[in-house]
C-alpha cells in the first residue's frame, strides 16, 4: 500500500475489516462454515490488509453504517459470503448478529 494517501489506506482498511465482519455475520446465519470464515479472514490478511481494528467504538461504527450506500428504507442490506467465491444480498439481519460480528473484529 506504498504510495497511497492516508484516506485511501483508511478506506481500504475499513473495507477489509468490513469483509471480515461480513464473514462473521454470514457464519452466524449459517451461510458459511467456520472453516470458510477462517479462509476468508486468512486471505484478507495475506494481502497485507487488516482483519481487525483497534480503538474504535462500536457506537461510532454503527452511526457510520447508517450512512452506507446499502442502507435503504431504514434497513441495511448486507452483501454476505455464501461460500468461497459466492455472495448473497440479505436484509433483516438481526442486530445481535451484527453486533457480535463487529465485536469480533474490534480489538480493545
């Protein structure tokens, strides 16, 4: 990531950690196995991207998520892995699943 601006690095990091959180949501919904979740997380890490974040408050992440482009009619649509190389769009994901997946990727 040499040569990237701080904003570009921050954006890439946020996307990478979001992908890891999405894999956690997907596992909780029974869409992927724990082994598939581990493979996704490891692949992201092998690319030199972060798989967790430190020093960020859960409430701040949830506020930012409310401005995401996938937010529609008061509900967030999730692009979730449905297997290695496959994804599905889901809405109505429980708050409990989202919070648990976010906590898993948030250190400290």
